[in-house]
C-alpha cells in the first residue's frame, strides 16, 4: 500500500470519482472503482471524511479563483505575469 500519497493525488482521485458519479461521492463510493484510495485514507489524512470534502472544495474554489485572476490579468495587461513573480 502506498504510504506517502500526496494531497494532490488524493484530490485528483476524489475529482475522478465525483465526475464519474456526476455528484458528490459518499464514503462508500471510495471503496469501489474508479477510486484508487479508500475513504479511510481521506479520514486519516484530513481527520474525517467531511473534512476531506471541505478541503477538496476549498482547493477547487481556490484553483478556479486563480484561473479567473490570471484571465483578468491577461485581459487587463495583454500578457500574463512572470511565472517567477510574487503572487499578488
């Protein structure tokens, strides 16, 4: 069993299951394909299944906000900021 599973890998897996189901997965959905990790893995990492879902949603929302900010910057300045620049 893989021990050092990254948060990104867990969130990618959760996203895969969410898309496959077409709705938010429940605890038992994580025990069958296409999930690669059980809900217990999420419970151990995040301190509970619900907390794992909350962290996942926060991550997705932040990613969406970053994309919107990036698009707005391109629209305003005509080009994206330098990759190594400090985020605003």
